[in-house]
C-alpha cells in the first residue's frame, strides 16, 4: 500500500483502530511476559538461596559442642623464628 499522508497511514484504510489496537495489546502482553519471567526467576533464585541457607545451617554442628568435645584437636601454635 502507498499512503499519501501520515494520517492515511495511521487510518490504515479505515482499519487503524483494529490494527493499532492489536499492536498495542501485543506490545503490552510481550512486556508483561518479560516482567513475569523476571519476577518468577527472582522468586526461584530466592527459594534456592533460602533452601541452601537452611541446609547449611542444618549441617553445621553447634559451636558449643564443637569447642568442648572430647575428641577436639588442640590448636597448633607456631613461634616466629623457631628453628627445627
């Protein structure tokens, strides 16, 4: 199609409301899809991080029992300049 003016282009031969309305709805839905994917990704990452934190806290022994257990190794102290 060849349009003689910008107003003819926007009118689209009398179907401008349908054409531009469809374009607007399509653009809005694509933007909504991108936003929903980002929100879903953030929620999934937060859930994985929370699960990893919970798992790490459950795996750590309590600090008090670690310090006073019978089999705990004593710390090794090095002296500066000591020759062996």
